[in-house]
């Protein structure tokens, strides 16, 4: 590997003209927005679905948890497949799965079919973000860029958490105007547009003969590790979703799956879930934890506060969704200009502080609070959404080894989903005796604790306080001949 001079990387021949034109970035943004939108758009459709299908409202929670579970497992898996088989191939396959899932959900006549639809949507949408990060990282390497492409990452930030905040108002409008089936059917036109744009993405290099064949591919992607990870995550999610009751069966499966999986991964030279890498790469691990804690707060607002608005104030699904619209607007407006500067320290501190402020605001709300107060609290969390996405996403880009950016990006989303799942668990516990002011105030207190933990995790991080995220440049164990970017990880961009 050719040594880089101080302050610059070796130039790598790359695409002529602008490496990140709209024909390249637009399909990545659309594909990456599918998962967060589908995660949140269902919120205002749960009650109408229960009424129409004549099932208990609580039973429709499976439509939320099934997508969370599918996404938590599929995100790093899609990233690993993108690294091995080609990001464009996996990206296009994911979009097709979302299209199929949308059609199945729109035509579904019972809860079981809708659950299958949500699983298909979860699997398909999981390809968007990790595949986008692989293609962006590779493109930056081909263009010889020594800094993270901040503008492009900012676009991903808008397409990610910012669009998640648009989900509830969008869902409220669709459900209110056309019925709950449009919470599924909306995927059809969006995926068709995404497919038309994505076919213009640069083609993946042809697979080498050594990469063909199921057995060889299974070894390269660490199929055994993926299966063990899937079993472990499934048991963990089921355990979390059943709290405060202890699901002993899920706990037993968790232990039985996690222990041998950990032993297997520790023995492999190129594991799917790199436990040693996470231990050595503290910057990456702390990024995952910050993301999980912050999304606990953001999604508690999206779901818990939404529930409380409808129950305590008697707001319709449409009005409740519109109350959260400023949250998405603030996220979108802040994300791109912040990301353009490649900042980490400032945004993650602002994220923790705004989460604390918004959590205190939740504790001050009651059933007599004016509409302005109901808008201001989500507005504060809009700042949290933008800053956590920008700061942690840039930290991820800097800290992840270049040849494992797909898997690392998938795990980044997995940790986010653990925070999201925990938010639904907390909401179920605090509102178990009814959705009222007391439960809302307990929820606010829990989020204050999470906000303090996020702030401590940030200000006590010596690497961040020295001026930027430590980008641990783990040298690839085996350079990927099909990915020139894996040879020279990008240099840390000083704050």
C-alpha cells in the first residue's frame, strides 16, 4: 500500500466531473428514506387498522415490532452483502422487496398478511442506508477525497431521521384522507420512482470466480455468524417487547444463541459481528451507544407523545400528525448545513442538550397545555433529530474501517432500532394504566435520565473533547481488490 503524505491521501483515479451528482445521490436518498418513513408512518394507522379488521388495538403493535425486528437483523446483513456481492445489486433487490411488501399490505385482509408485508418492507428498506454508505465511501475513494463528503452525508441525514419525523404527519394525512391501506400503498409509487433512478447507478464490478457459488459466498459473508446474530437479536427484541414481564423462554434463547455466536465470531478472521473490532474501536462503539440513547428520546416523542395527544387532548390522527410537522421541518433545515461542515463534537453535544431540554418540557406538559406548547416540545426534539443524525453519521463515516463501512453502517442502524424498540417498551410501561398526564411525566423523567447519559457519554469522551471524533483507522485484514477504497481509509477531518 502506497504511503500517504502528511495531510493528504494518494490520489485514486475516479469519476470525471462531479463525483456526487444528482444522478448518483438522488436514488441513494430515496432508498435511504424508505426505512425511517415506514417505521413512523404506521403510527397513525394502528387504530383504524384495529377497527377495520376487528382486532384489539394492542394486537396491531406487531406491525411496529415486526418491522423493527426485521430491520435490526437485516441492516448489518445487507451491509455485509453489499461489501461482498456489490452495493448496487443489494440496493436494487431491497427496493423490489419494498414494492412487493407495499402491494401485499395494501391488499391484506387480516393481521397476519399485514405482518408479512411489514417484514418484507423491513427487509427491503434495510438495504438503503448501508448500501448507500458503501457506494458513497467507494465513490469518495475513487475521487481521491481525504474528507467525508459532508454535503452528501447531509442529504442522507435528511433522508434518514429527518424524514422519519415526517412519517406521522404524512401517515395522518394519508389515513385521514384515503384510509389505512395507504400506509402500505404509498410504497408503490415511491419504489417505482426509486427503481427508475437506481438503474442509472454505476454498476458493481463483476463477481470474481472465487466469489461465485453459495458455499464460497456463505463463507465470505459469515452465514453462520449472521444466523447466530439473527437468533440473538430476535430473542433480545422479544425480551424487550415483553417487559416489564420477564419472558423466560426469550431469555433462554438469548443466552443459548449469544454465547456460541460470540465464540464463533471471536475465532473468525473476518467475522460478521466484529467483537474485537468494537472493543478496539472505542469511537465507533460510543457512536453506536449515543445513537441508541438519542433515538430512545426521539421515538418516545413520535409514539408516546402522539398517543398522549390523541388520548388527553382528543386530537384526530390528522391534527396529531400536523403537530409533529415542525419537528421534521427543523430536522431537514438543520441537517444539510451542519453536515456540510463535517462536524461531530458540536452536533452531538447539541443533541444531548436539546434532548434534555425537550425531556424537561415533556414533564411540564399536561392535559390543559396550549397547542403552542404541544408544538414546541417536538420542535426541540427536531433539533435533537438533526444534530444526532449529522454528528453520529459523520463519526461513523470517520471511525469505521473503509472495507467494513457497510456492516458498520448496518450496525449503526441496528443500535438505533434498539433505542426505538426500548422507546416503545418504556411507553407501554408508563401508559399501562391508561394514557394520562402522570404517565407522560414519568416518560419525561426517563428521557431526562437518557439525556444525561448521552451528555456524559459525549463530554467524557476524550477524543471528542480534543476536537473531533477519533477515527480509528483499522487497516483492512485483506484488501478488497474490487474496492480500491479499502486500501486507504479516509483521513480524519479536524474540527
